[in-house]
């Protein structure tokens, strides 16, 4: 069964999401990749204010392809999440409530997800054109010089993903393979 969730996420929403749940997300979320995360992290280390308010937000790890005429964005598939692992615990500590990407996360990230009552969603790699159909609006927020890695705001409708790591630390990247072992 697919769950439908509306953003922003509440603590109650997060507690009801379980690893393995299939979800459709509607609302607004932020985008950022490696270079933007590095800049945010450097500001955090210096005690400076971030250029975007991440409190209560979800960040989608994506570097969208250019949009064709008549489309909001080009193909917009998830980026490998491990590349943001160094920066993620600090962002979660500042109020980020979720992330969307692909692939497993390290122990520090999983611990920070549990500590901060957050959630990690996995989007399906290779489905970039399908995912782009759920993106209804795009707004440039900052770091435009980073091109596809700039921070944007997406308005999404029925954005498809799976709860990969829930707020209790249950992790489909660990439990999934166990189902198929003899």
C-alpha cells in the first residue's frame, strides 16, 4: 500500500513512516548536492547563518538536467547519498527533517536520523524522467554559480519514493537483503 504524505513533515508523520513504506510526497522541498552541502557545512562550522532555512525541510539530492521547452525540469534522478554523509549530521542537528537520494548511508547519518527524529527516503535511480513529471515548479534559491548543484525549491506532486531509513533506524539496505538469504 502506498502512503501519501504532505509537506512539511510533522513529527507525527515521521513516526508513522516505516522502512520499506512506499510513499508519494506532495508539497515543497529543497534540492542540494555535494558542492552546496560543502558550502552549508562551512557556514555551520563558522557559526554563520545559512542562506536557506532548512528547519523542517526535506532535501532532495539531485542535479537536474536542463528542461526541454514546456517542461519544468529535465530528468531529475537522485544522486548517490553517501557523498553528503560528511555534512548530513550537522544539517539534521539544525532541524532538517528528511532527505531523498539513493543508496545506503553511514552509521553517523543513521545515528543522527534517530537522534533527530528524521527520515531518509530513497528515490529510484534510472527513473529520472518519471520523477521529473512529479516536479511542478522550480525556484532558484542560492548558489546559482554551482549550476545543477545549486539549491532550489521544488513544488512536487505525488513524488514517488520509499522510506529507506526510518526514525527508529530501521534500514532497508540492511533488512532487505536478509529477506533473500537462505
